[in-house]
């Protein structure tokens, strides 16, 4: 019996997940994205992945959500700023026996998904990529993905194990966890240090890490995030500083997602990164002046594009 999986948001990360799942004979993959040119190319030529892995698969891609049948599992890979609209458009695909996993940046996406679907899976992913052209995604950095139940929805653990098993057999590295908050906050703290600094300085990750002034700022931002996590009783899944070094050692000049957004003059995910750390800092009584400054500066930069 086949498993139907819907990828909501078929950008770089969504494409990487969808392509690996589409390698399995028993999985029917449906990709939903508003980028009609990308969707058309996938429909006509298949979805090509190159870089850390190199293969082409065929899957059902559409910009018309009415063409997607009811699905057993969902993976939401949109920008965090598009989560609410995306799940409002696709919620009818997921019934009472379905689970939807977020593999997005930051924290706060699961809460939005839980307003519209019964079961939600908390996900954190480290693979990185970029759209080379319609139907072609560059797989820049391979890495682990951690998934676990989103506690407020009481998601049965078998959903987590099922999704992890499929992705692992498709060629990804996915680790199921009973409690995935530590992994999520480790990446949140990493992103909230590296993303805004890169976006404001226009430095790629390795350059910003090696420059003493910005490298020190990374460490100070990380320390604030760690203090908030401790106050929440969350044990981190590793050291965010090691992630910074790992990224700096990767080949090529990797532009963080927020820098890509700034260069394209589109809204960033800063509310779900530094903004989230600031909000949780308020709730726990932990000062977060550096994260607040990063949030304020990025919001000001966004404002300059629409009302200079």
C-alpha cells in the first residue's frame, strides 16, 4: 500500500526532501508551490538535485492545491513568513489520521500548523541548498535532520518513526527523537547568531566567522540564546559554536538564507529567529539586548525597501 506525502513549499529544502522521498517506489509525492515556472519544469523534465547528491526524479508538482489528494504525511518547507497562508491553503489535504512536519527555520511554526491540523511533528534540518533554475536545486550542504512529536498536539511517536524511516531509506539522514526541542533550539541559536550578522554585513558564512569582530559577535549572540534555553529547561543538542565552525569549513561561499532574502529585498525570517529569542527572553526574565538589536536592525532594513 502506497504512502502519500505532500511537500508544502517546493523551494530548495522542500525539493531536497521531496526528491529523496520520490526515490521510494511505495511513496507518492505531491509537491505544492506557488512558483509556477518551477512547478512546470518539474512536471516536464523532473526534479534534478545536484551537489551533495546528484539525481533526477519524477513527482507530481502543482500550483493548484485542488489537484492534490488526501495525504498521510506532510512536510512544510516554506519560509516561516508564509506558514500561515500555506497551511490554510492545504489543511484539507490532511485528515485526522495524518501528521504534518515542519522543517522550517526558527521556532513558532508548529504552533501555527497546530491551529489547522491534528498532529504536528517538530523538525530541525541542517541540509542547505539553493534554486539553480526551474526544476533544478543545488544541494549545498548535507547534514542531519531531527524530528519529534510537537508536545501540545500529543502526536503519536509512530508518525515520527514512520516519516524518519521513509526519509532514511530515501537517502537522507533523519534521527527520530522523543523530545526534539533541544535540536530545534540548537539550530535556532545558530541561525539567530549567523543569519542577521551575514545579512547586515553581506559577508558569507566563512568570512563572517573568521573576521574577529563578527566572529566575536556570533559568540555573544549564542550566549544570549543559550541563557534563554537554560531558563526554559531545554538541554541543547550539541554546541551551536561547533555548527558555526562546521559551516565555516564547508566548501564554497555559503550565503545564509537571511542574506539571500536581503539581497533579493524580500521579507526575512528574523521574527522567528532573533524575535523569538527576544520574546522567550521576556517570558523567562532573561535579558537579550544583542538579539533585540539584530531584530530591530533587520526590521529597519526591511522597512527601507517599502518606505525608505
